[in-house]
């Protein structure tokens, strides 16, 4: 069991995401609130108690199961509408350990951190940009490399088996489904996108563990939500299945490789990877109208993390046991609109 120390937020040292042990952060707002309460008490006045709904633990257990996960969440609308932020969470308490708000990728749709923890890329749903950040040992800082794609809206940043990042063009009416290819080493886009003519818009892509098959989620020209199975790297479509969703969002392959999960409006579609047939849907919120955008998995491969957004309210984090689909944990109010979710060690 690994442990992670928290001490001070946001101006003090922050955690290096590529290291299992590091420094976490306690909200300066909470510290300021404590000082204010002490001053008020000293003056003989009364005041409301501070919000203690998120435990401010001094030590966080870092384990391979769901209880020790650190999650990066791309929040499209919070705290500033249409500007958004990247929020870093201890999912057990739902305590915000860090927020990154100064990004040129307005309305963050997805986030990717390189395996060595040195770089972070943020994709925009609002202006089609990808913003690069660098870790300086204490903080995430914008590198100055802002990548403008031809797309008006990017919906995902998925690492491919070739080491490239694939950014899905979610712009409807473009005539074909497009994936822009980003080299994380050079921070530049390939000159031409990868296209799927049978799709009007691509909303997600994931690969089998061997890297020989790609699963592409999106919509047909008719508007029907669909999942494609394509040979990789040829990108030659071999099968497809329409999904029982109002809209298909991002795709994720289960840790054992047997299923493809497609997040969507109204639920999460489960597709058998071998036969490309729908085998069921999950809706951990237990109510209609909830939108699921993305998924991540625990290090032990047993649990799924996903955030469901109530369009009239905000997003709730759900932890699902993949063995039986049961809901084992939830955290309210993790963001205004959670579009991307990434587990980082």
C-alpha cells in the first residue's frame, strides 16, 4: 500500500503525477476559513461552521483498487462557464487537490498525461485547440505550445498503440469522421487527418490490447449512434453496431479486453468485442437523462470510474465493479460538466 502526503493548496508544492508518492494539497480556502473562524470566535461573535463534507486527510492511501486512485477530470464549464478547468481529485473523499484553470483549450473536453508525467495535453470542445503543459517539479505550467486544429470542436485525446495521440473531431456536418493525430514528442499535428467516411462525426476511439483493432464511436450521417470495428493501422472498417443510446460519446476497452464500453446520453452501452453485439447497458445514476462522457479504470482492472452529468445540475463520480456492474461508490459535485476522466499514478 502506497501512501500520499497532502500539505497545503494551492500555492505550495503540488504532486508529480508520474510518481507514486508525492505532495498533495489542502485548500488554502479551507485554511483561510479556519483563520476567519478563529478571529470571529476571539471577537465573541458567532459564525457558520466550515464545510467538512470533504475530509481533509493528512495521508491518502495509494492503492491499486478504486480507493487509492488519483483522477484528472476535464471540466467543460466549471468554475467559469465555457472556460472550464482540469481538476485533480482523490476520488474517495471527492477532495479537490488541484485545479488548473488557465488553459487556452477553452471548455476542456479531455486530458492526457504522458507516462513519465512530464507533459499534459488538454483538448478543447469550444475552440478545437490542444494546450500543452509541462511539469516543473512543483506545478503544471503552460508550455506556450498551443496547437490549433482545423476542427471547431475536439472531443477526445486517446493514446494509440503507435504512441500518437488521436483527437476526435466532433464537429457535426463535416461529411466524414476525422481524427487528428498529435505527436506528443514534438507537440505537432500530422498534416492530414485520419478519416472514416461512414461517420458524420467521431466522438471516441479505443484499441484492443494487441493494437490490431480500433473501436471508433460516433454517429452516422443519419444521426444514429454507432460503434465501428476497424483493422489497425489500416483503419479499414470490418463491422459496426448501432447503440441503444441517444448519442454515443467516448469508447473504452475493458481491462480484460472482452468488452467495449461506449459512454453516452442516457447510459453506458456494453459491446462484446469479439462479436460486436450489444450485451447490455449500465446507468449507475439510476435515472434518465444523465450523460456519460468518458471512463477510466482502476490499476487492478476491477473497477470503472465514470462521471454522469445531470444537464440541469452538475456531475457525479461513479465507481462501478466490473464483475457484476454494481455501484460501489459515488462522489457528488465533482465538476460542473465532466467531459474527460483519466487515472494518473
